């Protein structure tokens, strides 16, 4: 059986470490972007309503009707 050179193994691990680090930076940036959009929906757009949901670029504001059920009060498409 042929021995694998330690330099090749080191290069493979360095490349994998760099790819993993770039993946975590990318995923953290996406998470922070979604969190900012959620906060904008909750506080800026739907600040006067009781509840708000942000899903797939759509901000939906809810308020209570006379029976105490949540109804959609406002929808807004966010980019």
C-alpha cells in the first residue's frame, strides 16, 4: 500500500477549513439579513398592530377582530 504524503493531507485539510469558514460567513450573513427584514416588518411596518409575520419577502400584520381572533390587517411585499 502506498503512503500518502503528509503535505497532500495538510493541503486538503487547509482547503476544507477555508471552505467551511466561507460557508459559515455566508450563512451568518444570510441569517443577519433575514433578521433585519423580520425586525423591519415587526417594528417599522407593523408597529401599530398586535402581531406580525415575515415569510418569503411578505410582511403580514395581524390585529384582533370583535371575537378575539387574529385577522390579516395588512400585507406588504418586501425586497
